[in-house]
C-alpha cells in the first residue's frame, strides 16, 4: 500500500469511528488562535467554553514551570496575560490531543502504554524547556506529542497491523520505525506530519516531525530541527523511564545530546526526576490524575446554586490579581480578567460585558463567558437613551444592582425583551456599572441560570464587586489619557 493510500484509509477509519470529529472541532478552534491574532478575551472565551479544559489550563499555569511570574493564577484570562496567547494555545492543544485518546486507552494495554510514554515525553520536554522561555516550551511539547500521536493513531485504527509491528519489533529485533515501514509502507514521522497538515496545525509543527537525532554530525540549522531533536530526545528518555532504567543511566545517556540542544546538566536531571515521579503516579490509578500535569483532574461540576459562601474572600483575592496586572494591561486585556474574576468569585453560570459605543450611543455585548455565550453576544444590545428597564437603571446607579428573581412580576416588567429572548432562563441577575467621569461606559452582567441565587448578595459582596468594576474604570481612564 502506498503512503497516500494508507493515509486515505486512516482518515476514513477515523471519520467512521464517530469520535474523531470532536477532536477535529477542538483542534480547529485552537488552530485559529495559533494562526490568528486573537485578543485575551477571545482566547479566554475559547478556553472557557470547556469548563474542564479551563481548570487544566489554570492548574498547568500554576505548575512549577510558571511560578516565576509571581502569585497564584486563578483565571484563564490572567494565565493568558502572564504566559501569552501562543503559549496557552499550544498548552490547550496538547491537552486536547491527549484527552482524545485518554478515554479508551486503558481498555487496551498497548494503547495505555503508548499514551503514558507520550505524556511523559511531553512532560520531559516541558521541563527541559523551562530555561528556554515559556512560548517555546509549550510549542515544543506539542511537537513532542505529535511524534507520539502517530503511534497512537496506528494502535487505535489499525490494531491487527500493529500486532505485526510489535511482532517484528519484539520477536525479530527490528527497530519500530523500520517495522512500521514494513507493515504500513509509511513511517511514524510521515504519519505525524500528515496528521499535523490534516488538522491544519502550524507548518512548523509538521516540519518538526522529522526526528533529528542530535549527534555530533547533525546540524540543527532551523527551529524545526531543534524541535525535532527535542522530540527525539524526550521520547528516548520516556521510553527508558518506562523500562525502569535507573535515573543516573538515563541522565548519562541524555547528557551526550544535551549540549547540542543548549541544555544544562541540571535541566536534564530535573526533567528525568519529574518524569520518574509522573511514571510512579500513573502506576497508581487513584492518584494518577492528580499528579499528571497534562491530564489535570477535571474540576468538580460547578454547583449552580448561587454564590459561594466565601464570595467576599474570593472577590478580594480577585481584586489582588487584577491590581497586580492592571497598571500594565490595556483595556482589552483588563476587561476579560475582571469579568472572569467576577464570574469565578460569584459562581455565575454566564456573564458578559457590554460596552458603550459613544458615536452610536448604544451598548453592545463584546465579551461573554459561559455555555453558548459566544453565539448570543450580537443579540445583547440596547440604546443608551433612558428607558425604564433594569439595564438603564443599572447604568445610572452608583453601585451594582442585584435582582434576586427577574420573574417576580414587579421586576419582570422591567426586564427588556432583547434580554429575555436571548437568555430566557436567567433568574437571579447582577448588573455592575463601569463609569468614567460619571458616565456609564460598560456594564458587567452575570446570572446563575434557571436556579435562583440561594442567598441575597450582602453589602460587603456588592462593595467588593464594585471595587473590581472600578479597576476596569481606571483602565478606561488610562487608555483615554494615552490617546
């Protein structure tokens, strides 16, 4: 079978399985950020559309590799601010790639082992790149994972043929790459490169699929060469860890290549120690998910019963984070951070930010978090000129307005049609005005879905939310003074 015919068969089998389109959809969304120029808000919206993914991103952003940025990261928006859109894009792409195979891998020993090796290789690459800069680190992790994705694709979609590869490898001592060529007529590197092109990943990732062994004779002339060499070395180390080789022996083997890649002995030692620890945790199923960086455990399902009991302390913590980033952040960066901070502190099901267009004298939603909010933003708009509804009352209020039950008759008549038609189940609603020189220039709007907020918002909570809004107001003031 020619390599072209094999790849066509692979794509057809993946499509017929029914689960691949989900991966393709996720990768398409992330690839748009890698190939585009999205704002912090747009990137945060993309990540926050998957609650489990957002928790993994936050957990990774708080890992040892990123602690040098100072302070705990509690929001996706701040993770993007301190790490950058590209780093978060690559990070989420790596998580999605591994998640795709994670559900069914435990049912098949060879797939489980291949997935474990991929996870460890990715973690080794991340640790080795700690000294080289965050963006390159996550980019290298994705390239390393793609080297292993090719093996996983063959195991999942050509199980009988893969048994022949194993027989040639284990029974006849043939190298795995040579065995794949013998059975499939295509190399693992070619499968990985084709998958990168098929999924419309950046061209650099596809180019890095050629594994460059960092020997004395090999010249690493391009960034793609370096990425390929990092992938090769991390994969070799991960395989050695899986075989149970001593840490000292693995480190000694890697050090022969480390100088070529610009790595220090301490970097190699720390990476192997981290991979060994990860391998030990994965051998213990109850604790595996907690210890695994690329597969951080899904957070507990959010409880849509209103604000949490410690809302004030959450809001105060959010205020500290916002003030830490605020002075150097643009309004476009600050707004999603404030909005997401309020959402997490008060446990909103959905929230959105409406901005005033002074020329048109209209408020329109520009940013939203929560299920389905991205598609609802265009319908959320109203004129600045006064009408006796809850949004206009909020725009002239001196502090946030809380409505415990918007279906209560006296309040329901003040809920505008455009809002009720767009969010028909929103019951308890909080509206927070953002003012500049006593004019409302933005409104933060949050709700808890169809379930009424279990308790009234206290005066302390209202004041804490207002302080968050004032930080956004200060951002608008700084922006105006710089024009």
